[in-house]
């Protein structure tokens, strides 16, 4: 099972146009130009690694 560091995932999302919205978890919303789309994902604050499960 492959694992990735959350920092690597965060950087990859940001390179693809996602911006962080810090709430109870770290939400990432995809922006096209200055417009926010409905595409989103989240990473829990306590996570240091994420597996492919």
C-alpha cells in the first residue's frame, strides 16, 4: 500500500489550482482563474501521511 506525506499532497493540489480554506479540517477548493468551482477535497489536521485506501 502506497503512502504520501500530506505536505506533498498539499503542494500537488496547489500546483493544480486548489486553494486552502482552513476550517476544522484543511479544505482545498479548485479555482479556475478567480472563480471557485464545486470541486473540493479535505485533509484532516492530524494526518501526516495518507494511504491509497
